[in-house]
C-alpha cells in the first residue's frame, strides 16, 4: 500500500516553494512538469509559521531516490536552509482519488 509523507518547514513561504518547483521543472499552477516516478499525490500550502507539503508515494524508496537525485539540490537552489521541522511517514490503509483529474485549488 502507498505511503504518506508530511513535511513541515519553518520560515519557508510560497516564494521558496515556487523556486524549488521551478528548479524541479514543475509548474505548481497547472501541475505540468517533470514529476518524480513513484509520487502519487502532492499538495503544498502555507502554515502559520511556514509551509507544509503532504505527499503520497508508492514507496519510501521512491521518495528517497527523488531526494537524493533531484530534490536535495532543488531545495538548496530554492534557498531552503537545513532539514524540515517535521518529516513523518505513515503507511496508508487506504488512498483514493475520487475526483482524479480535477485539481482542487484554494
């Protein structure tokens, strides 16, 4: 079953999120781009102290490969200083996309 990853960053805002996505070749507005193999779902948004990213992956190994090959460098390019405040994994019992293909925007 899929794995859920929750990352929380302090002192990190939308400008940094956009820079990281640009370095990855991903457009957060329309979802186009070079998404990593194994990523099923991605969401990012503002918190009172920074930014949160919630992702569903096919495996922890896929996310680790992405981190080592692309994300680590993109985070540095975007100006992220150090690791996230929180990085929690959860093995999912269920994961469904009832409206697959219809992106929700806030």
